[in-house]
C-alpha cells in the first residue's frame, strides 16, 4: 500500500526537481518562471525524495526507490542530450513514464 501512495509522490517530486534544476529547452511559460527558482527549493525537494525513499527502504521495499532513481537519471540524461534542457511536455512525459514503471515494479514485487 505504501508503494502505491509513494508512486505519484515520487513522480511529482521528480518533476519539481527537474523544473528547479535544469535549463529550459524552449521559450514558453516555464522561462517566465525562471526568476522565481531558488537553489534551496531544489535542496528541499531532494530531501523530500530521500525521505520517501528511506520510508520505502525501512519497510523493505528496495525496488521502488531504485527504479525511480534509474528512471530519473536516464530521463535527465536524455533531456540534456536530445533537447538541451527541460520543457513542460518533457515534465509530463516523465510523470507518466515514472508512474507506469513504478506501478509495474510494485505489481511485480507483490
């Protein structure tokens, strides 16, 4: 049950980390919000992701945080390599992809 609750939390936390820490790939509404980004917000989000991961590890659910970290790092690399940064569509794609994979991981661990 904890994994099902943490899946959307991890997906949205990853989106927020991307939004706060990556350059923007194209002009749009996200570039107008760039002035409001602060490094401390990124740190808070990373701490939140670590707390969620630690909670899962405490309850012997090692696969969920590990799968999320792999997806997070691969998507970050892909966004830099292909698009040069992040855009709203890429954030949404990350959310859908990570939730789908994490639900699959959770189902395979039951």
